[in-house]
């Protein structure tokens, strides 16, 4: 994972030492890997953005017009 440079700058501004910054980066990388293993990766989902939006609406019980469909 490439850490955002703003994150490193923020760490420096907060007075963190090099070791503390390295620890924070490592913790973030470990957490992201655990999330990827647990929930999968967005790139693994072959659906288009439109298909994802439609499925999300249907999961919420609404159609494309936003009308309530009730529980399905």
C-alpha cells in the first residue's frame, strides 16, 4: 500500500518520531490487508457502477425513482 503523503506530513506535524510513523504505516497496512481478506476487494466485483447502484437501491427497498418497494 502506498501511504498518502498527507498522512506522513500530518504525523510529522504532530511531532511523531520516525519509528512512530513507521509503526502507524505498518498498522494501517495490516488493517487494510485484514479488511481486504475479510470483505474482499472492490476490484474483485465484476459488476459495473450502475449495476452496483441498482443493487444497493434494491437492497434498501427502493426502485430507481426512489419509491419504497417494501421488504422483498
